[in-house]
């Protein structure tokens, strides 16, 4: 008998990570006056109902990027904040593709831990109003602010959030131990990593979009070296010194380079702008 509800952990005061059956991680950040839900998961669970049990404050919904595992639950909300370069991607979220993704991660260990079914994915019948936010936009929650950082590469409109007061970075999928350069070149990925590196004195924790991936029982921030390691990997690739290896990712063969705590998956034909 597996876990039937998304697994919620308080990672800092009034800061919650919501592990949706190992499929994706969402975050609820609560201030004195408002709250912010970061990402909407796959739409496999009642995230809206869960948020409203965790806080009675009014809240906004923000997407770090437009991939289906982070935007799959947008149909439950009337309005979301995201970057306009990912709007088309969000509107393209497909229930059949989501069910396939959920089944793939279930077979990778999720079914051993969680009690869910891909059939629980809901077809989006109405997309919310989408409001564009970009680098420097600030969400004021009352006594707590979150600043948007644009970090394209994983997607065109990838965004992260910096809670400088509490020294927390919520990085989505843009800088973690298994980062995928699905859209940008290696050169562009390095630019994004260097941007985060310049801000590294402002945060101690880097929380990404897949805490407890598949059936992995990990609820922790990314290793402190991960951004430096990703920059080093980019340098190795750009200088022709990398030793790439192939691996399987969701049923397809991908190329990646490992260094330290990180792996960067990239297209060997898509290295420079």
C-alpha cells in the first residue's frame, strides 16, 4: 500500500515542498499577507485543495517553466504567472503525454512508493489567464519578497525565484544534479549558471523541481557545489575536453557529461549559439 497523497514537508518556516508522487515538486511560500504556489505539477492530485488546506491566505500561482510536469495542473487555476516565451508550451500540455510520463516514472520506482495511476491525470478543459513575468519581477507576500531570475536554457522562458531574506533559491529545472539542456546551447546554459553563481552569496539552499524523483526518498536541497560543477562541465564541453557518456532518459538515449555532483545532458550538435 503506497502513499496516496502528495508528500508535504516544511523545509523552512512557512515554506513547503509538495512532492507529487515523485513526478514533480511544487513549493508553497507563505508571507504575512499572501502566499505563492510555485509550479502546478502533473495534475494527478488536487493541488488547489491541498494549498487551501495549508494556508488560508490569498495566493498566486507561478510557473518556473512550461514543461508538462510543471504545468500539468494549471487547469485548476484562473490565473498564473510565467514567462511569455513558454506560454505556447503551457498551452500545449497534453493529457496523453502526461499519462505516459507518469507511467514512466512509476515504473522507475514511483509505483513502489506511491499509490497513484496515470489515469488520474485530468484533461485541461480551460487554460488560465497567463501573466508575463521576467527578470527582476518581485512577488511581495508581506514581510517576504521573492525575486524572479530569468535563466533560459532548459526552456526559453525558464525562471527561478530568490527569497533573499530566507536565503532560499527555488530553481525549477535550471540548475540541479541532472540538468537537461533541452532548448538552449551549452554556451547559453553556461550563461545561466554564471548568472546564478553571481547571486550565490544570497542563498544557502537551492531547491529544484524534482525533490524525491520517482521513488527516491530524498527531500533535500541541491549540493552546494552543483552550480560550480555545471559551469565546469560547460567549460569542458566548450573546450573540447569533455568525455560524454550515453544514458537512457524516459525511453530515449541522451548524451551527458558528469563532474562532481552534477550531470549536464545536452545535444552534441547544439553547443554554441
